[in-house]
C-alpha cells in the first residue's frame, strides 16, 4: 500500500486519538477513554506497519510521538493515594523497619551510642563541651534552659504565634537534617555515618553539659516528649542512608546500578515514614514541650508513654495480616 | 566529477553515533528517546533556581508583615520550596518543572513511563549528594561520564531527563512527476530517498545537488538531473495524494 493511501485511510483515527491524548494530558480523564487501550494498540500497529513498509520519516516520527504519548497515559501510575498512605502508616512502615532491622540497628548504635557516650564524657569531663560547641552557643543554651527564668525552649514568653514560628523552624531544620543524613548515604554510607555520629555528639554534648551544671530538670523535661519521635526518626533516616551505601558496597548478584535502584525504592519509603515522625515531633516540640504549666513529673510520664508508643508501633504494628493493607 | 566509494549494497551500516536511548514498550515498539545533556539541564536548573528565589522573596516580603506567625509560615514555605518544588512539578506537570518546560525537557522513568512519587522524591532528595562538594561537582561528573547523562539521583531513582517531542509540521515535497526507481530499493534506501525529499526545503541548493549527484551513477542519469529524479522516485513511493 502506498503511503498516501495509508495516511488517507487512517488519518481520521490518528486525529481523534491525538485529541483524546490532549484531553487526557490536560485533565487526567476524558470521555471516550474506554477504548483507549484498543486505540493505542491500533496506533502501535500502524507504526509497526509504517516502519516495515519504509514510509517517510515524517509519518513514522509523528506516529512515534503518538505512541510515546499514549504509552505515558496507558502506563501512568494510578493509585488510591489515601488508601496507600493509610496502609503504609498502619502496617507498611513498621514492617519495613523490621525488615531492615540490620541497618536500623547499625544506625541506632552509631547515633545513640555516640550520643550516650559523649553525654557521659561531658558529664565527667565538663570542659569537653567547648571542644565541640563554641562558647557563645553554650552560654546561649544556658539562658534557654535556665530553670529560674520560667520558660523553656528557645525563647522568652511564647505566645501562640511564637509556637507557630517554632513549629515551622523545627520542620525546616529537622527534616532538612534527616534528608541530608539519608542522601549522603549514597557516598558508600560514609555520609550517613558522619551525620549520625556528628548529630549524636552534638546532642550528647548539650545533654551532658546541661545536666552537669544543674539545668537537668528543665532540659530533660523539655526534650523527653518530642525526642521519642525526633531521635528515632534521625536514626531511621540514617538506616535508610546506610542501606543505600550498602547496596553500592555489597550489591550481591546484581550490577551496582541495578542494586542501587532497587534498594533506593525501598529506602525512600523509610524516608516517607521519617517525615511523618518528624512532623509529629515538630508538633509536640512546639506545642507540648514548650508548655511550662504541667510539672516535670507529668512531662516525664508523657514522655515515657510516647517512647513506649513509638517502640510498640515499630515492633508490633502490622504483624497480623488482618491489618488493612 | 565527485568520486565516491559507495558501500556494497548488502553491507550492514555501523550503528549511528548518537545519544538516542531505545525503550521497548510491552507492545513490542521500540521508541527512541533523546536524553538531555549537562548544559541544557544546568540551564533548566538555573531557571528553576531563579524562579524559586523570586517566589521566596515575594512571599517573605508578604509574610514579614505577619510577624511571628509569618516567620513560622515562612520556615514551612522555605522547607516546601527548597525540598518539594521539583517533586510537585514533576509529579503533577508530566515531569516538567518550569525550567525544564522552558528548555523543552521532561523527566521520565527508564522504561518510558511517567515519573511517580517515589522516583521523583528520590531523585530530588539525592540532589544533595549531587551538589557535593560544591556547585554540582559530583552530579556533573556523573552526568558527563554516563551514556544517558544521568546524575547520581537519576541513577538511584531510575529516571531519565529527555527532550520533549515538538509537534511536527508536514514538510512540503518539491514538485516532480512521479516515477519508478530503476532498481528495487531496500527499506533503508526507500526511507533515505523520502527523507531527502522531505528535508530538501531546509538544505541549500548546492548541498542538495551534491547529495543527489552521489546517486547519479546508480540512477543512470546525468548528475544535474539527479535531484529531479530522486524527487520523482519519492513521489512515486508516496503515491498519488
């Protein structure tokens, strides 16, 4: 069949398909899309014919464009986002954490290990804190957690709008740290290990120092609430980063690029859970931790309850298969 | 007289030296995609960066009037714009951030399907590593050495930045009376002759004559007649309109 005849016969179909594609690309759905797969396959067939019969480049290229656009629409990811998110929060995330327990353990050891060890060291040798944190920042911390000042956290009397400001600040700052800890894992895990240890040392230094100078009560009652979510989240972000690095170090039987690609798609899910944890942490830190009315005892109790909650969630949620997927 | 050593007719041509990337769809179609190189991607990123700066600047001026509440909203906005700007545009705007749209680029998955949430989030989170130690150093190295110009984030996420297809306009074939080729044409030869006719409007006369005269001998016509002869064969292949 000559090209002109072929074009003449099918042009109407192509134009119709192109209009359908336009609508699908603009709105995501369109009337008459029920026959889309069949239409798409017919265009594929026309393209194959055109190639096989050696028709001109213009015809083949324009059919190719239509096939590519159709391919994009037919193989688009369509999923029920709310259902997915719910299933992930209720079961998927804790399952994933348990599945990756080796990396979670390694990352927790790096992070909490350096935190506790350095806190102990600073408590015993108080001058060590100045090796890590500049003196100006240390004195700033003193004013923040001074038990006589009657306020907690980073500022003076905090109005509701102040809480908002801190909420935003915590989101920006903490999720930024978590993202960095994760992403730098691509450098064979070294970046994640660095950020885990570095943040562990910083937090440990602050904790040890404030406890040593007698501000322990105000410091610990401030941090105990949100730390359950915040510290766990940093450790999990580190675990996701270490996982990336490990895929490059020990790819198993796959090529490195392939191993990285497969692992990365799992670890990014961990990061989604980490973001959720950090949002909760920022909320608690801005609105509950900064309150001064509840006594330290209540704060400790609530804090302990939150730690137990996080641990129970990560350990037990999603174990039964009745859980909504 | 231009003397050319034409390849023997049955010889297979070496694969063309170009950057095209073939995707095979489940329907068995090979779709050629054109990955975008470092320069055009850097330009697209620069446009996005400038745009983000502009958005943040304007919003901060507006939020500065709101005091502390504004500061909180400002931090959340800064977070959103710095980490989510690319992701949201890529997922909701068919893989095109404004900079990419401007430069005619888009992001897709390796298999040719549109980029999804996890791939887009991944490639944009890992941007942090691409920027190390300064000014996209690692990203540029990775992009320059990879056959499909992937930076590290693209490697991990399995994504690809390609040129978008521009809509084609039907080329005008030069008029000539249709005729038959003096010998049977292979498919490639047929496409080459049609391509010659379709692209003629964009070539200079001298070049057109030079190209056509290569084929004068096999067509058994004097070189000045070769162009008309080739156009005639092209019309003959197309058939009557």
